[in-house]
C-alpha cells in the first residue's frame, strides 16, 4: 500500500469523541477507493450506519465515486460528503478565492446530479411496481391495447428529494485537506465571523454558500451576488484558509 500510495484492504479503528459533555466511541472503517478493490467497499458499507464520501476536488467525480455512492444508496445509508485536497486549489492550481468557490460549486453540482439520477431511478422503479400490481388486479379486456399512465401513482414532482442532496448550509458537506490535517464546515466559520460581522451564526450558515453577498452600507446580507458580481459567500472561508 505504501509503494502504490493507495488503500488496498479495509482497516478499522476506534475513535473517542466528546459531544455536549457526552462520550462516544466511533468505529471507523477506511475502505479502498480504487476500482480494483470494490469488494472491500461493499463489505464495509453493509457493516456501517453512516459513511463519509471522500472526493478529490481537483480530480472531481470519478467512476468509482459514482459506484460508492450507488452502494451507499442501495444500503439506505446517507453519506456525508468530504471535499478533500482543497489546499491544492491554492497551492497547485493557483486559483483566486472566487475561482476556488466556483470550482467547488461545480464539483458539488456534479455529485448532486448523480444523487438526482439515483432518486429518479428509485421513483421510477416504485412507479413501475405500483403499475404492475394495478394491471395484475385489473386485467384489460381481450383485444384492448395497454397504455402506461405516467400521471398515476408516484411521480418525481410529488416526491420531495431536497433533503437527499449535499449542501454546505445543511451541514452535510465538509471541506478538508487530509494531508495538512484540517477540515471545516460552514457552521465553523459562521461561529467564527459571528462577532466580527455582528450577524447571527444561523444567518451566516445559510448564506455563506449560495447567491448572497454582504451589503456593507446596509450592514446586511442580500441576494443577487451573481447578478451584481459581489464577492462574499465562501470567500471568507477561502481567504482565512489560504
């Protein structure tokens, strides 16, 4: 593994974590990310209650990323997304804070598009099952043609899937650099800038990512950052990290 620089076998470790004056022991399984060791991932997913989906922000979404996401979906595990190697955006790609934000947003959209595909396929499978049962209970008269009614049963619009997607303001996205040993979520910087900017942490957590900008004259956060080309959003986080 050291020679090839990749994980080849799953390894487990027990971690101690204190949260709100309570102690927890977390059993963490590190599974390989290479496509040749997909069996190790399948076994680890079946043993876990949760998962961390680690994605290289420079390489973006790879075929194995989609495979792991499908395995977690099939086992009804809701993963937390870890955007790793964020330091390379600054040290290697030499991106500005605004360019780094755009790049991270693009990677996040690619991952969420795969989640949307998984949700669509699941809804269609359920719809097909409902339709098959209905046809079995009410067979058509002889000679009549069979038509599929897309407006019956389940449909994509009726199924709210917003909670399935990865979104920094929801707290299910972590920005990290494993090599440098740091990681943060939006809420960490919301707490950091709460006193400095005089804005509640809850408001900052919802607006540090998205189409928002800081209106210094009105001392408030406004929408329309893209239209007005305002630089706020995650720039605070990227500037501090850099």
